[in-house]
C-alpha cells in the first residue's frame, strides 16, 4: 500500500510575511515526507483567505526541485472550473521538473469559491465535470487535439505542449461518496480516491464494491484497478498527546465550516467517537494509527493508497513535522509489513 500526506496549506497567519513563512513550512514538510520514505504528497486547491493553495502545481513544482522520489499530486484539482489545456500543460511541466512524479487528482473540491471566481455557474457542475474530464483525457492521449464542447472553444488540431516525462500522465478521480462519480471513474478506467472525512470507513464499502463491479463490467485489466483513501488525521508519540493536541485543531476547522454551512459545532464526544477504532479520523500514536489503516484496508476490501490530511491552521509546523516523521518511520513500516505478510 502507498502511504502519503495531503495538505491544503491551511494558515492562521496574515499578510505577505505570513504567507511566505507558511509556504516555506510546506516545502520543508514535503521534503521530510520524501526523506522518511512516504510515497505521495498531495496539495489541494482552495481559493480562501485561510489557505495558501490557490495554485497547487506551483507549490508542487517548488517541492519537485527539492525532492527525489516522492510522487507529487493535486488533492484535488477542481477541473470543472479550470481549463483542461492549462491543467495538462502545468502538470506536464511539473512532470518534467520532477522527472516523472506528477499526478492529477480531479474532483469537486471542498468549497465552491472557484466557480464565481472564474465565471462558472455551479448549476452546470455535472456538464462541466464531464466535458472537461473528456478533454483532459483526450489531451493526455493525443498531442494534436480535435474536440468540441459546450463550455469551451473547440480545438481543431492544435498541439498541446509540453508533453510529460511519463508516457501517460496519471489522472485520478477524487470522490466524496457520489455513486455517479464512482461509476464514471470505473467506466473510464481511472484510479479512484475516496475522501472519508466522517462516519465510519466501513460505510464506504458499497462505493468500493460499485467501483470494482463497474470496472470489471467495463472490461478493464483487473491488475490496474486502484482504490485510494483520503483521511483526516494527526499523529503524536502517545495516544493522549495526539487526541489532546488535535481536538482544538479539529474543533476550530469544523466549527468554522459548520458556521458557514449551518451545522452544529463538533463536540468532544463526537470527536472521540471519530477517533475510535471504527471512526473516520486517523488520530493517535503510531501503533494505533497503523492498526486503523490496516483495518480500513480490510473493511474496504483492499486499498492501494491511503493519504492523511496532516494540516490545520491551529497545529504548529513542529507538530506537523513530527506527525510526518512518525507516519513515514513508524506507521508505514508496520502497515507494509502486515499487508505484505497478509
């Protein structure tokens, strides 16, 4: 199983100086993830004041110059409000800088600010997502593209450059539990990433099974089937330290989202339930985290990748660095050994 980290580059800092500091911290975190043997680091696209990640591919390109082997992914790229030509060009360039380590994970994203920002109507999401994914995949297959659609000017044979270092630039579909998106990914033969941020991981087994069934019915190679999982979490040296450190950070993040969306603020009992062996939050010491990852692997019928969102505006750079170190040096070896033997 591949194990990695996701970041939305959350920040409580303000002004240009704070943003400079936060970006440097991110680059240090990605470099450390590479050094401790993690497989992938993803940066998610957000267009809000409390995130410094409106241009993830630029951040990933900076990290590519400082790393050697770790895969560098978006988590996610909101393709429906972007231009597939530019997305491909940017990630192809990242692929050249990283010498073949770039990945695009496309999805709806956690927020909707990109739609009005770039002049799109959220009501057109399904059409935009389908049409733009079709174009992105066509560009991946062909240098000179003939294509027409409703939401973009047609291409009449223009070349799209540069071409990536990888023969086929990896494109994943990130979903939050929408069956239609799961089916689309399977029919297209694309890897799937399921975001599990609440409830119990076992509740997502039907989506994993739907993907497997549709993949098989679509005639794709069983050996290429790929299901990944994105969790929220935090690691510390002891279970108590992890829980007590992460609770204020979780309360801040989900309390803020809740106020925007009309949800009740999270409570400590709810948080503790989510951190229990059956909950969705990957919070704890290395042994507990490893056991939870292994259980999640089995509850979903087998997964190929798990990434942890180790990022929050309340957590310090030092706490995040220690969590990444523990994930790479303690958790990942336990998980890999167990699954290799199992």
